[in-house]
C-alpha cells in the first residue's frame, strides 16, 4: 500500500505544472529578451555614428583637418594608457636561411626588457639599401610561419623590399601562458581576450602591447644597415590588418600602408558580426568619434591602400564607406591618388590578388616603380625552420617576462599609489574619484523607474507579484516581489548573478526572508537572467556569455558595472516606497556576479541600504 501511495504521489507531482517565474513577454519592442542589451547598445552605436559623421563633415580646411588628426591621435594614445619608454632592443640574429631570390634571418629582440619578440627578416639579394616593410601577422596559431605571411614576405623581398614579419603575443613562439610542461594554455584570440581582462582593469588594453611590439619592430627594421629608414611601409591581414591600421595611424615613419581584411565601419561591425577580440576594441572610441575610417584619416595624405574581400565577414559596404570618406579627405588635401582600394571576390584572407596589390602599392610609393609584378611559386619554410628560440617558446628563455608579468608589475605600482591617495585624500574624496571613473550617477540624479504588474503567483502564506521595472527607454528589468500576508519592518533587495529565480523556490533563501515578515524584491539586473545575451561557449566560457555586448558598451564608454549599479539604486528606492508610507529600510543581498556591482552601489550611496550582504 505504501508503494502504491508513493507512486500515486509521484504521478500527481509530475502532473502538477511547475511554477512559471518568467516575467517578460516573448518580444520587447520586436526583440526577444536575450537581445535587449544588444538592441539598446546598437541604438547608441547608430547615434554615435551619426554624431561622428557630422563632425567629419566639418573638416574642410587644412587647419581643421590637422586639428582633427592631432585630437584623434592623442585620444588613441591616451586610451592605450600611454606607451612604454623605449629601452634597448638587444637584437640577436640567431639563424639564416637562403631562399630563391631572398635571404631569411631569424631574429630575437626585446620590445620591453625581458619581453622577447621573435621575427623573420626577409632580405632581397639585390644591392641595398632597401625600403623596409613591416608585416604584422593575423591570428594564426603559428604566427610568422603561416603560409600567407611567408608568401607576402617572400613576394616583397623578391621585389626589392625588406620584410620583417614578427610573432604577435599568444601566437607562434610567443605564447604568454604556459603550463609546467611548456604547453600553451591560451591561444591567439582567446589569449588576447584574457590579457585584455587584466589590461582593461589597469587602464591599458591588449592593443597597448600589440602596438608597442609593432613600434619596436619598426625600430628594429629601421636600425638595419640594409634598410632605408625613410622608406618604411606596413601591410598585414585580418588581425595583422588591425595592427597595420593602428600603426599607420600612430607612427609617422610608415610612408606607405596596406591594411587588409579588417577595416569596415564600427556601425556595420556592430550590426553584423559584433565586436571581436580585445585589441580590436579601443575604450570609448565610438563615444569619442574614432571610427575605422579615422585610422586612414589620421595619416592623410600618406599613401594608403585598403585591401578587402567581397565575401568577408568584415562587412564590405562598411569598407566602401570608409574608403569614400578617406577619398574625400585626401582630395581636400590635394592628393586623391594617394588612397585606393583593392577588392578581391573572395572570402576573408590575404589572397594572392590582395598580396600582389599590397606589394605593388609598396613598390609604387617606396621604390617609385609603378609596375605590375606577379606572384610566382616559392618554397616555404616549416615552422621548425623558422623557429628562433631553442625550445620554440620565448617564455622558456632565461629572464622572460610575459604580458601577465608586465601587468602584475604595473598593478603593484598602482596599488602603492592608491594606498597613498586614500591616506592623503580620505575616503570621501576617493569615493568621488570612484564615481568619476565609473560614471555612476547620484541616486537623486536618476529618474524614477516605471513599474508594470503583469501577474501573480500564490504560495502558502505569501504571494509573488511579477513586475516589469523600466529605469529608462529600451531597458526592461523583470522582477519578483514576494509579499507576506503580514509585512513588518524592512525589505530586502535580492540579486543573483544567475537570475532572480535561482533562490526563489519554495524553501529557498528568499522564502525564509519572507517568512520573517520581509518584503523581498528579486530583480534581474540588465543583461542577467531573462535578458542575458550570448552563450557560455567559446569566449563565453572565460569572459561570460555576454562578452560581445560588454565590448560594445566598452566602445561606447558605457560600463556594465555603472549601468547595473544604477539599476540597483533605482530598484532600492522603488522598494523602499512600494506599498509603504513612510519609506521602509532596505537590506541588500547580492549573490555571485552581482557582488561587485552591489558593492559599488552601496559604497557610493550608503544611506540607501540598511545593510549589505555579499
């Protein structure tokens, strides 16, 4: 009999529908809830793009253009956190390989003390001096040894131009994070993103290190006696196109440039594939008005060829938009012929057509040879033949320092500075500095949120109201308000990084608070719970599922921390007055990923909370 009753109870439980604690409808102004933040940020991207377009149109006279260029270059350097001081390169040629019409020298130098760079220098077998062309690699795991970069370097050398192709961090021989056996733990773009996490917290960017490696590589290239330092160029594809764009904008030594398969517009990037890995996102550049076209405009009127592919995932219409802007500015400066575009009807990649176009461009402007060279077959070297280090990785060299080491050293210096500032200025002044840096507004500056009740769930001894809270246009915060039959005393604002429903089950932590007589408001902060975008796969496993939206906000100079902290503040104010007069005290509970946000909100507005539990 006991077994029969047990089976019946199980069947009844299975037949009882589970509580539906979802609050939001399937569509929010035509967008599903997980797409809310992307849609919200995209509206701001378009607004920022329109503002920049209006600013671009003001640049008519040479003086206006020069001022625009100087302003953007300074902004760019500032957003990188400045650039390190130049230190001795300590270069060593560690090997030499003879090729058909060229020689390859294997080189190691230091962009910063102990921060080793491995490179291959391709030298023509004709009489020097030669122009020199820097070839930053794209995101190939084997870096400089990838077929594409060997072929373009060989093509340059066979046609009278020295080419220096170097390994980026986390590629080739420069993986920055090795295990005890020397095996890389983070490769290419993932490695760049992980470096970005620490760098961003320090006011730097992965691009800081990438750009500095490129500048120091140019230093090495121009130091070679075979190279004419007044005739330098730069060309690279994909991630190498990114670095080419950055370097040509910042380093005036680059006389001719040919970035490939990267430049589009930030608007089209955001509307299509979205932000990419860390170094391709410069903090606040959209808000400030620095778009992809500006990498070309900053160097005008020096010769620049935009190489692109019809079927690239970097949107082709954006490339043509950028090209048209550049063509107009170069025309205003009197040199329309110095900017051009080569489009291959291909997918993403440094195709033979684009490689050839880049080399022809370098010959035109660095050798004054406007001819139609062609690419012929070349014997490529193996990864082992191009290896510069004894064990294949710079981090196994004596005295090697990784980017992680460099960041740790900077953090140690900053920690001491912070300690002194807190001692000298006091807590109140330092909290104002926190407010300034984060952009979290004062509670009295934030508008009251709108509230819509969309449902009720009954439970024994209390009920759950389903509420939609609207702190601003484009943002919907789903919430559950737990109301006991008899409420007494304070209320609790309950936040959970996994969503409001995690601790909302019968018998859970929230129910215990409600049974003590408290009203509890459990809220999904923007981009969490029902509105969380992305997936916990790929980069999402390490950076969070919404990493792309976070980078989009980063481009807009919007901080998820600040936006969510303001959500907490207005929700607390709402709860203090909800069904209560006078206002009740509000306790704050934050679990998991909501902890740092709650800490900022409470530190800046301590009077808003009776207590804080993290």
